[in-house]
């Protein structure tokens, strides 16, 4: 055994989609049987086969042994020395100590069970226990924990129930505490919810009892190590090559862009991809609640807001970061998400020389996005006439890109809309591209295509003067043969 990692003296032990029925003839007598046929059959939930009694008992026994060994490991391992140990040394040390303890306790396990146990013990000591395997799985984009016995994961836009569980609520709370304490936060009855960022950049949110009724709730939005570029999104079918050419012209000619969409619709991914069109010579400042943007330019300054501490002090809001950023000579400012009073400073920046700035907002359409901006200005307590507010928005924002997550889990850029000015008291807008839905396949996959609306861009002359002379053909509508 590696004696340098073992403590010299042993410490004392502690204990339906409904189809459209508008075509049904209203005057005819329709029997209940015929009416019933208009509805799609509701899929009943398939009964999950109970695990074999032998496997269930084996898992329970391994879980009990793991809890026992974990407590013993914490007493035997010299945690201070482990900080300088390599992964191979630590795995060997854990395996050796575990073997000794199993021999002392008279517990006999086969080779596979020992390997499984050693891996889980390593994850418990150095990582996040049962969650570690999900964090290392590149196919998983979200991890959602509903109490110790129910862990859902999202793969390819669809939620699935995983077979991974925690031992009990105490085990789950210990992992939550391990995460939040690493970033200087705490979570308990007096402070029952917390936001944090994992070491790899993943977003972490937790809510514990008594607020969480049936056990602690945890959500982890995993950080993608490989940044998706414009070419990747085009290949995935998120938008077309013509839309990409238009967006390149818009970003390169320093139009102010807002990416709008719902939760999980791909707003940050879209914003990240659009930023690739920014010239490498420009100075960019990014402001986020959780640092997610992966800009590839040379001159990038990243800022992250900070919530208040336990005493309610020390908060650094996005608005504070934005005010400070204006004094740092930025060419462009990129705000990860605008959701509050910082909208005032964002619009002011777009209006006062920081052309080409970008941000995201939560909204379901371009028109709804403009209404959200108006509401955020009102919530900031600014007393301005509605016409003045709309005038400020129309002069600041040039382009709204709508990202949506469709019912089959796919993500599409469903609309690109330009703001062209004011007509009376109303903000004038024109849609340039849209995703046209046609129908559904039998397995509920969206059938549709991207098309231009036939409206020529309001900024065509600006594009031409900056060297982006887009052909008129990209604005021509297309149809889809079904």
C-alpha cells in the first residue's frame, strides 16, 4: 500500500395530439364510435419489468458495502496528501484500502463486483458519486434529479429515466453540499436553493427540503467541450446555408442582434455560433450569469455576475458588470441573457457606439421579444412614455433571431426578423426567413422546410457597402414537395 497516502494513526470510528376535426360534417349524425375514431389512441405507459430479485438484492448489497467502505476510506486516507496524487496512484490506493477492509470484514466479492465497487468509490471520493458517470457521458445534455431514486437525463432532445440512483436523501445532500461548498456557497433550510457552476463549466441548480417536498431537486445543464459552429448547425438542419450567409453579413456589418427563444431552445448555442463571424481585431466583452460562451477571438474579456452571500452582501449584478464594461473600451458587448434592469444599459450601449452587440432573451416570437423588452424597461422603474420606449428599442435593435425547440425535440431557427423603424406608435418589423411546418410523420417527427418570405432585406445597401453583396435569389420563397 502507498504508505505516504495513509494516515499514521487511525482515527476513532464514527458512527395526444388531437387531430383537427373541423372537416367533420356538422349536419350528419355522428355515432359515439365514429367520434372516438377521430382521436388518436393514447399511448399507455408500458409497465417496466421489475428487476430480477437476484439483481436487485445484489445492487442493494453493493450499495450497502459502498457506503460502509466510503466511511472507512475517509478515515484511512490522508486527504491532504491526495491533492498531489495522480489518478493512477489514487485508484490503486483506494483499491488497496478497499481490499484490506473487505478482508477484515470477511466480505467476499467476485472480480466484476470489486471493479464496479472500486470505480464507484473513486467517484465518491474524487467526483460527484452516481452523477459522475452521467457527467462523463457525452450523449447526455441535461441531468435532472427528482429525489434520490429518480434521475432523468436528456439525450437528443428527449428525456429518459436512467437506472442510476442515490442510496438515500442523505447521500444526495452530501453530493449537493460537495458541489456548492467548492464554489463558496452553502445550501440548507435557511438557504434552500443555490446556483453554482461545476469545474467543467456546467450549470448547476439545486433546491432542498423543506422547499423540495419529495426530496432534493437538482438540474445540471452540461457544458459542451466542443463548440458548435455555423457549419455544424447547418449540417444538423438548424438553419440553411442561405440563412447562414445572411447572418454572416448581419454580424459582420455590426447589426445589433437579439437571439430570442424558450428554455433549452439553443439560444446560447446560436449566440456562440453567431459570434464566430466577429472580426478577430475587435475587442469583445462578455457578461454572463454562468460563463458558457466559448468565443474564439483573440481579444475577449469575460465577466460573470455574482449573487449575494449568506449575509445578503457582495452581489455583483449583470447591470453592474455592464456599466463597468462601458468604461473598458469595448467594440462589442455580448450579454449572455438579458432578463432584468440591465436591459436599459444594454439598449443604451447599442445606441451609443457599440454597434454589433448581441444578447439573448426569453420570448416565443420576434414580436413577443419586443414586448418583453418593453416590460423589462417598465420593471426597471424607468418612467418613460411608451412611444419613447419603443423608439429606443427600434433604434437599438436591428435583428431578432428566433430559436425554437419543436415538439420532436429538434431545435430550429424558426424566424429571422428585422426591425426597420417606427410607424406611428408601433415598431415596424419584417420577417426575412422562417421555418414552414408542413406536418408530422407517423413517429411524430416534424416535417417542414426553411424558406425566405420574399421580402428583401432592409439592410441590403449596408451589406453591399461592407462587401457582402448577397444575391437576390436568397430572398426568394421556396416550396416543399410532400
